């Protein structure tokens, strides 16, 4: 019985430690798909990731009462969402309504995934962004905006 308890305990500990991130860091995604940067589906994915990370970051800044950062990050999120929508309509033949719906759903999903990892990072480090791939995703997206 003790061995069974120990085994279950160790398995649970390993599963907890081995918990994967919800999203692969964007830098890795871009590097692994360097030949795909002109692929419209890849562009939409990257733009949606950027819209999501900026939206999530804005929500963190809102909690910290950093209103200037909230406005700026919401603006960046909107720019990326618009870019994703434009690609969906012009290159992937989505209707404007379908593109809007798709981008909205993706933004919601990305936000949830970033929130999950941000919460996990907060429990480990005391920060939602610092010391996580999320902050690096913001940096990657800022380079795309330039």
C-alpha cells in the first residue's frame, strides 16, 4: 500500500512539474517557420498571437492601473486583429463577417491561453509577464509593428 501511495504521489508530482506551456514562444514559432512568412495562414496565426498577447498584457496593465499602457496595448492589439482580418479577406477569401468572427474567436482563445500561462508565471515569479515567454512575445510583436 505504501508503494502504491508513493507511486501515485511521484506520478502526480512529475505531471505537475512537466506541465507544458499553453503556447510555444512566438520567437520559436517564427524561427521554425521562417520559410512560411509569406503564407497567409501563417501570417494570420502570427497576427492573432500578437493581438492576443497585447490584449492580455493590456488586461494586466489595467489591473495595475497603468492606463497609458492599457490604451497603447489595446491599440496594438486592434492593429494586429485588423491585419489578421485583412489577410483573411484579401488572401484567404473570407467574407468580412466571417473574418471578423474568426479573429474575434481567435483573440478570445489566445487571451485565455496567455492568461493561463501568465497566472502560472505569477505563481512562480510574482509577475504575470516578467520571466516568461509572454514578455518575449510582446517584444517579437513590437518588431513586427516596426
